[in-house]
């Protein structure tokens, strides 16, 4: 009996490699944070596609792992103390994988908390604001007659881009000169904003050259290029 046999999610997404980290995800800005991190660290893992088209995220099996019905989620069969660790929330997973491998987060406490604060900046600001802008600009929200909600998210997205642009004018990456989980957390959302959401002109992305420079460097990383397409859509 393997370490995953007691997890109900294994009934819907059977593990072919139960000794590897199991990733349940979709290539969205939040989902690819973890696939990119796994590619960057080289940890063995097995990806499983959670299809929103068939409401996989609402299945009892997925909810047994993440009661909040959001991707990504993981099970590490070799967690702390050698015990399986189920985990959801992309920020928590990034921190866990960074600590597990000792990569993309500094050992020095002061530098470490610099990275963590920028991860929290993404979780609390960039993700929610860019996501709402996408809803009001590209999806059903664009049909709303009242344009004030959209303008609120446009203005807040511009403000957040300005914060990052100022930071990146003085630093190679968000937390300093070293690439970190803060960048892995944030740049998929920036890429999505100007790409999938087609909101670059709306937010005046050309006015944030330092963000653009760092985004280009981010997507040029081989592990990022791979992780952006994992799990592969069926």
C-alpha cells in the first residue's frame, strides 16, 4: 500500500508514480506558479489536469484535498517526517517547496522576509486585482452597463504595476538581485494581464518598462517555458 492510497483524490486521479509529488492543477496564473516551481527545482512530480470544463474542482475527490475548490493543490508523499503532506493555496505551496529544496528563498532571515513580503503582495494585491480586471474587461463583466467597477480595477492594477516598476527600476527581481518565489508568484499574473486578458493597452503597460524587462527575463527561463504549459490541457 502506497502513501497516497488513503487520499480520496487518488480514486479520481490515480497516481502512476506514487513516489512523486502529485500536482492537481490547470495552466492558469495560479496553477502555473507550482508547475514552474517544480520545474525550477527539479523535484520529481506527476501532474493531473483539473478540468474546469467538467467541474472537476467541484468533485468530492478534489474537495477532499481542497475544500475551497481552487487549484492548485499537491500531495507530497515524502513530506515532513516522511509522512504524506496534502497542501493547497499556491503561496503556501511555493513556500513549502522552497523550504523543502532550499531554493529560491534566502537563508538569511532579513532577505527571507523580503521575499515573503513580495509573495504576500502578489497574493493579496496582484492576483485579486488583475483577476477582477480580467473579469470586467474580457469576460461577462464587460457587458455591465455600470463601468465604475472596471475602472476601479483598472486604476488599482495601474497602481500595483507602478509599485513593481519602481521596485524593479532598482532591483533585478522583485525581492532583490536574486530570482525567487516572489517572481514565480507574480509574473504569471503579469503575463496573463497583457496576454490572455488583453489588457496591456488598458493599463498602459508601456509605461512600466522595468516590469516589462523583468517579465521578458522571466518567460525566457527554460523552466518557466515548460511550466507554463503544465498540466497539458486535454
